[in-house]
């Protein structure tokens, strides 16, 4: 299993925008690509929140080189945000949640429990992002079953990787949010026991891999996540993070997918800037020492890809 670790540098806090519109037009005369980038589209049952999230996510992405897609759903405030929600990205290791969900869905259809072998593979796949375990489960299920699961889940733009290259599954931010919705809320696709199992493993991800969407989460929230990164000759580094934040009055999920990053570090920084803005806006009373600090030494595994 190939692991890659990068150093971290302190990052300044994000500024908070104060305008009230849901969509803010680019600044007239701005010449950068970031200034012309599409803005997040947000809706909310809470007055003023949609506009604030849209502005603050846009501010977090300003001057970033990455092409980023963001999808957010908060059941507590009835808030939904999306930015490039249908754009496809190579999945890297975030697809491992889909693999686990497919395994549990398939076992349920066969009216059986997971075997000890499957439980061991699933645990390593999610908590350690173990590639060999993922490959073993992918081969067991076959691309056909994974395809059947994503169709049943309504993840209509997701395309499982071919020839065993699960890390090249094509995903979108909105489809990842559909998956997280089925993992966090009662539905017919996944049993409550299956959902609880997925969230348990996502909550036990090892410390070195607890970066990305948890950055800035409020104290007391249950953090469940899966991350991934991958470099290719086109679009540079893909760096992704998906997270579910539950417990107490918290009930929201965040997906941030990025590509065109020059380095892994810049991808992590982009995701964490967006995530801090989201957590701050959804939890305005949380400050300072109450906020979650991600690992200073992010680590992930690099999925195998065809020779380029």
C-alpha cells in the first residue's frame, strides 16, 4: 500500500463576508480565473444563511488554483449548497465508502451477514484507506454490482472504474451527497444497521487521515469522513474529502472535490478553507479552542492507475 504524507503550514483565518445575496456576481474588471469562477448556489430555511454560505465558500476558493466542486446539505437549517455539483472527477480513495455500501447492500439482498473476512477488509479499507483490502472487495463484488448499487442510489453520474481501477471511478459532488444522505438517514437502500456500521468505520479513520472536511468542526460533533488523493498527468493532483457531522443538533454533510492542484498540500488547504467557512456559518457560536484542528501531517494512499 502506497502512502504519502505532506508537511503542513499554518494558515490564516478566513475573512467573513457580510453581504446578503445568495448569488454574488464577480467583481467588475477582475482579471483572474478565480474572479470569474461560478459561485455556489445555496438555499436555506434560515434567513440570511444561504447568502452567507454562498459568499463565504466563494471567498474560501478565491485565488485558489484548484477546480473545486462543493455540495452541502444541512437538515437542521434546511440548507443546500452546490458548486459544480455535476462535474466529474477521478474518485481516488473516497470511492471506498461506495464499495462498503455496495458490500452491505449486496449482503442484505442475499439475506446474510458479513463474514469475518469481509469485516476485516472493510475495516482496513475505511479506517486505514488500505488499497489491497479495497481491491479484494472490488474483485469480489465486480464492477457490475457496484454499478447496480450506484444506480439504485440515484447516483446517476457516477461511473465505476474499469479494469479493476476503482480509484478512477468517475464521481460528482452531488452524487457523493446522495450517498452520504443514504448513509446518514433512514432509507430503503441501506438498513439502519448497515448505515450505523458505515458511520462507525468512518468515525474511526486513523489520525493521519483526519484532514479535509472536519477542519473547523464544532466541539461535540461526531466526525465521520473519508478522503482521497491521486496525481495524474492531466489535471494534476485530485484531492477530495467527504464528511458527515452528526450528534446533538448537528445533522449535515459536506463534499469537496478538487483537481488541477499543483501539490497535495494546496488541495488539502483548499478543502479545509471551504470546510472552515461552512462549519463557521452553520455553527456561529463555536469559536477558537472549540473548533476541530485536523492533523498537521495529512496522509493518504495512492490508488493504482494505468501507466501514463
